[in-house]
C-alpha cells in the first residue's frame, strides 16, 4: 500500500508534533486566561473577609457552603449539588488564657486551645510546669515528677529540613498525642510549642486526639516565641506555675455538605476528574491559605475551561470537601458515594498546601501512573513546573485510592506555608494573587493534557 | 604496571563518588548553617529600619557604607576596605503633588517624581492630559495635539508574561525615554504608569534619562491603580487637567565607596571570586528587596564560610556596589580597578532580583562556561535549585565581562518582585527570612563547588 513509507513516517511525525504544538497553544491560552483574571482572587477575598474562617459545625461553614454553591450556580455549570455529610462540632469557647503566675512573674503567653481539646472548667487550672522535648523524656521523668503538673512539650521544628512539611511532621506527635501521653503520668494539662519552624507570636492550632483509656486533659498551643520565653524562664526558676483557662467542648455531630459543581465531558461524560480543596478550616485567622485558596482554585479551573471554550472529554468536578481538619468525613463520604453510584473515576487533584509559587506536582499512584504523568512535564516546564514526582495525593482524596487512580497534589514552594498554617496569620492579605493564578493555571493545564492525551 | 585494571577503575570510581559525597556533605553543612542563622536577616533589619533607603548621594548611603564596613570588620575578615567612586546626586525635593483639577473633579493621584526628573518649579504646572500607550501613538498625534499638554503614558505591563522581568522590560521605555519623546512634540510634563504588572496604590520610581537635544520636562510615576482611575476619567471627560509639582534637582556629583571584604583563598589567593549586591537604592521604602538583601546575602556567604570552617581555595570577595540605580559607576569602578591592579578574576555572582525562593542561576558567559557550571546542578537540585541556564549576570558585574569570566545571577522566583520594586512597598517586613536563608546558602554552595572543582 505504502509507496513511500518514509513520507508516511514524515506525515506521522508532523501530525504528532502538530498535536503537541496545538496542546502547547491550549496551555498557553489557559495561563493567559488565569493570569489576566481577578475572579478567583476576588472570590477568595469574599470567602475570607465576608465569611471568615470555617470551623466544622460553625455558621460560617454553612455560609461558605451556600456561597460556593451559588458561585458555581452563577457560572452556569452543568450540574451543581450538595452532598450531605455528618460532620463533627467542636467549639473553642471563650478566648483562652495562659499566664505565668509565679509570685514574682506575671507574663501572658500567646496561646490557644488545640483543636479538639476539652476545657479546663470555668475556674481554670494553675499548676507547675515541666518542660520536655520527647515522649522518652516524659517517660524517664515518670509519674513521680509529672503528676499534677502541666507538661510543656517544646521540641523545636528543625529548620534545616528543606521541606517544611518534614519539619512539621517530625514534631506533630507532640500536638496530636501529647495530651494523652502526659495524662498517663498524671499531668493536668499540656502546653505544646507551635509546630512551625519559624519564630512568631501566633499560636498555631490543629487537631489533637485523645486516647480514651486515660483522662482527657486540656491541650494548648503556644506561639514559638512564647515557648522560647517560657523555656528561658524555666531555666532560671524551676517552680514556674502557669494559669490556663479554656471552655472548649465537643457538641453533637451536625450536618455539612460537600459542594460539587460539574462541567460535563464531551466524549466520556461518565468518567470523572475530581479537582478539590477543603472548605472547612480551623477557626483562627481567615483560613485563606488552608484551604480557602484551594477551593477557589478548583472553581477557577472550571471557570477557565468554560471561559476559554476548552471542552474536556471527561467530566471535571470541582469539590469543596467538608471536615478535612478533624475527621476527614467529607473525603470519606465523597468516595463512599462514588462507590455506591458506580462512578468511573479517572484521576483526582487537590490543592491544599497553601499559596506560593507552584513548583511541581506529587502523584500518589503506581510507578506506571507516575511515569505516564511525568511524560507531560515538558508542557508545564515553561511555566515553572519543575517536577512531577511520586508523592502524596492530598488528605481529602485518600479514600479515592480504592479506585486505583492517580491522586495528585499541586506542590507550591513550602518555605512560607507554616508561617500561616492554622494560625491567626492565615489571612487573605497574605495570599499573593499572581501565585494563586499560577496554581489555577497549572492545575487546569495538567487536567487538560491528561484528559486530552490519556495517561 | 596495572595487573588489575578493573580494580583500579573501581578505586577511581569509588574515589570519585567519595569526593562527590564529601562535597554533598559540605553543601549540606552550608545549608544547615544558613537555615539556622538569624544573622543576615537581622543585619538586613538594621540596614532597612535603622538606616533606611540609600539613594546615591544621601546621608543614609554614607551610613550604610560605614555600617557594612563595620559588619565585615567585626567578622574579622582578612581584608576590609573602601573603594572610592564618584557617584551622582539627585534629590527628590518636597513631597510631590499630582492632582486632577478639572472644574468639577478634584482627585489626588498616587505619584512620585521619576528618578532623575527635573522639577516643575515651585509653582507647579497645570495642563490638560492626553493619554497614549506607545511612542507611535504619540507621533501620530503630533505637535498639534501634544503641544502644551501633559502626556500620560499608560501602556500596561502584560501580566501574561511568565517572567515578570519581561513584562517590565516591555514597558520600561515609557519611564526611561517617555519625557524626551513627549518633549519633542511640545509636552510640558509626563505621567508614566508604574511598570509593575500587578495592581496597587504605590508609585514605582526608577531611572529616566533625558535626550539633551530637547527640553527637559518633569516626569512622574503614577501607581497602577491611579493610572487606571485617570484613564477611566479621560474616557468620560476629554479635557481633564492635572496639577503637578515637584522640586527635584540634580546636584554636583559626590563621593561614595564600594565596600569590600575578603576571605583569602588557601591555595590561589590571587584569584578572585566576587559575590555582590548594590548598596545604593531608590529613596522610596527601605530598599529591602532592591537590594539590601543582596548585600546582606553577600556578607552572609563569607560568614557561612568562616563559621563552618570551609576554607575556599580562591579569595572570596563580598562587594557592596555603589550607584547601580543611576549610572552604575560602582560596577565600572570595580572592574576598572581590577584591570589596573592586574587582578585575576575567576567568576562573579550577584543577587539583585529580590528575595523569593531561589529556583536557579543564570550564567552570562560562553556556552562552554554555561555547560561546565550546569554540570554541578545535581548538587543543588535537592535544595530546590532547578536550573542553571544561560542568561543575564547582573548589572553591577557587566564590566567584569572584560575578564571573560562567567557572570552569574541567582534567580529567585519573580512573581512578587515587582510588587515591591522601587516603591514604598519595598520594606523589611516584606522579606521572608527563610527565603533569604535559601538564597545565601545557594550562592555559598555554588561558590564552594565551583571553587573546589573548577569549571
């Protein structure tokens, strides 16, 4: 048939590079749209300033559910709906107190109750403080020393980790398990150094968990600067006592909703690409980085596709997940319903590492998945995406691993993330618009090329 | 001789990889030292808060010269000295005024005189405004329309450029040559939209130049938000008049000093590695990003070498250059003296693109230079240095190209740079410590490996 196999090969070659060229042009179009638009940033401003932080069970979370549903409805997406989720309800109560109250020293420490902590009772607790920097040290001191005391966990997050998530991960045990571990030895409460590797005056909250076999004692975060001050004080005066008071408490579970908006696929509408962030947050600050921005980027991805007229082959679904911070019930519910409804899932992307310049994607999946997706890096490299590597796929996506699909996280540079994380410092004005535009564009581009070319 | 060439090869292989491994450990040590130290950031705080911005010819620049000399003297460097440079002296004068003064509208515009502008005279100038967005448009309007008017250059920096320096570069002609170009057609002054691609209320200054063949007219920067407002106004009312007043003027040249500190090389003390930033700045803000940080990073590189006990083979010279912003006389003087003294230069590095996470190095030199230096990228890749590419080597280093050596710039991500550049927004609190630590470490590591292994 082929008289000129060489010419045929040449035609194939040109078709392939033409397709590649067309795809590059589409990606350029995606970046142009994102870099010119102020919509996502303005939506984030509304979410952060008009609504505020969005603790599970709070009125603000309910407001945010309505707001994001309305946003996607106004965009005239093909489908917008709510998915009911039972969510936990913990309240912080009164503004907490944490004060050094030794006879000759009175000093307030920057503090807040850790997420999930019980209260001290309205009268508060006064006790001597003992500092430790590991569970081994706690064990070595034992009941004789610890009983009746407030334990101060002060292991410093190591700033020499290149990835701040590693620094955080290494000391997270203090926050999560410190209270129950100290309670075993009769401690009456714990103070936990904030997990950020930098130095600031913000207490950084976050989830803590109780081992139900021991007494539940109150748990507070101290800012790193306050932790340093307290530690210095303890070096000079051993019998420092501290007064703490919080009225935090657990309430009965309540109802929340994953907020879902879809742009139907042109060719395989039954195959789902999920792009998400979590709408709930801690109650300090405005939860701009964690994870208001991730949610607004997910919606922005759909806006970019619609505005540019790029029609995806598969259905792209933006999901604002519930309850990432406490029990991850939103992610679980989403995967459970996907299973019940026999949905076909193709891959999922999450943005939940704050806003900074995106430098890569991490892919949780088989080696084959990672290799196949990595092939598309050259499309993104001109836009400052330097790597696609095997890694973690995002908290809310974990239960989707049952579908054996790649779970992907966008990776912004993480140098600044823990300056904001779970603290009053996580406010809208700390989010740079251009960095957010780059994140939306990178996610939209990855979705475009994987949907178009397959993996 | 060789009975077992295979074994010999094996030994060579192990020696090579052992050396590589040792170098990796040294680089790890450099990063550890930088990431743990608060010295450079604290020095920058002093420079920005206690001294402030450092316009050529100002008292603050003189103070900064003394301060950095003292810093390096206190570090007990091997040599610390000043290199006299004749520097220009322009003063801003009174706080400028720029106000829309049409009969029914009175509106202040965020403004400042551009660097090098002449004054309006104490009475100021009132004239009608005409908006253009290119020199072609100006030419098309011609003398009939332009004569007696204030020309408003409003070409918007294109936010779709991935590299913000390209967006800036594309519109810089308005600031640099706008006044003389408009003067050709009889304009009485120019207002120039700030060159940043984002939207803010800060007027961004910067150098402008006069073509001496036409009348020198005053030149002002408007913030991008004010430029948008004025443009909107001009669309509805054509005969908008604006009152401007500035008392800027040129004074006679004065004397400044490149500040130089050296750590002598152990093996080739006559061969010089230059690491620099520029100490002068514009007078708005505190010149933290441009280029206080670059100077403090250069000093930090020497501190890291000294503190870790890593002895360089060649002499490393930290240079705080004079007068980058106006006439680049510091860089010229440095190269001139290097020539006169028959110095041997090995390579030079500059940090003058602000503080953000460093992502690469750009190398100005021959292709062989670039390729040879690029070989060392694997040492830096674990620390988030993603590229070493042919590119620009830094303003202050340009005259060193006579030595045919590689001129290297550290490249931080540039998304945020023009939010600060030449504006009141360039303050110490906008510099992130960790990002600065990464920059110092990256520069020190590159110097270490190039000095150790050659290129």
